[in-house]
C-alpha cells in the first residue's frame, strides 16, 4: 500500500510541473492565453517555434517516464521479458503514470489549467513497455517522413501503442494502457467543451 501511495503522490507532483508554462513565460508568453490555449508542446511550437518547444517536448515526456520509474523502484523493480513491467510493479507503475497524466492535465502548481497529457503518456509507456515505445517512435518517424506530417505520425504512434504492446505484454496490461489513453480522451473532451463555451 505504501508503494502505491508514494507512486501516486510522486506521479501527480511530477506531472504538475508546468513545463510549457515555464518555458513559454521565459519568452514572454503564457500558452494558456494564446493559440489553442493548451499548455503543451504543440501550442508552444506554434507560438514560439520548434526550437523553443524542444524543452517542452522533453520535459513533458520525462514527467511520465520519471513517474513510472518511481513506481518501478518503490515496488521492487519487477520486470519480465524486454524489460516490460510485471508482477508487483504493475499497479504502482500504472497508477504513477495515471497520476502524472492527471497532474499534467490538472496541475496543482498551475491553477489546475493543464495540457492533454499525450507526451506524459508516451514517457510512461517508455518504462511500461520499452519495445512498444521504440516501435511507436519508429512508426511516428516513418509516417511523418512518408506523409510529411508530424501530427499524423504522432496520432498513429499513440493509437498504435496498445497494438504494439500486445506483441510483448499480456492483454490485461494492454487493457490498462487503454485505460491511460482514456485520460487523454477525457482531457480532449473537456478542452472541446471549454472551447465551445468560449
């Protein structure tokens, strides 16, 4: 129980670090007030350019990875083939990533106005199932190069994660990954409702 509690608290606090807000404010902009008002990589890139957005990309991804690693460490570092999370580490790691995604979406350090948690999810997957993460990145790169669209490649990679994970992990873990993706859907739905209200 202690490892679960530590994982959730650490995950939420890590996720709550408002990387996009901090980076954009250093350039005199608050991403929550411009563009699509999403404090994440894409909006920062649109407003400030790709170079300024690189720290946001790295930071938001790192939040999910660090949260997952925290859950892995406090639960005894249980893994199976290809370093996929297994055994007693499954629940703490998944809850840590879910908490980091919730922290990113509703950050305590930024008035609970956060982003959509896509990169934080990706960082968590990098620890949950490293080979699926590597294949998803490869899918992103190939698709983006072939179609000349990073956005399409990113969407295909994210939605492809459960399918790729099936190659390395049992179906219960794939279902849990689908649960994490529901948090992304929830945040997108909330953003759409707010946009319609505005």
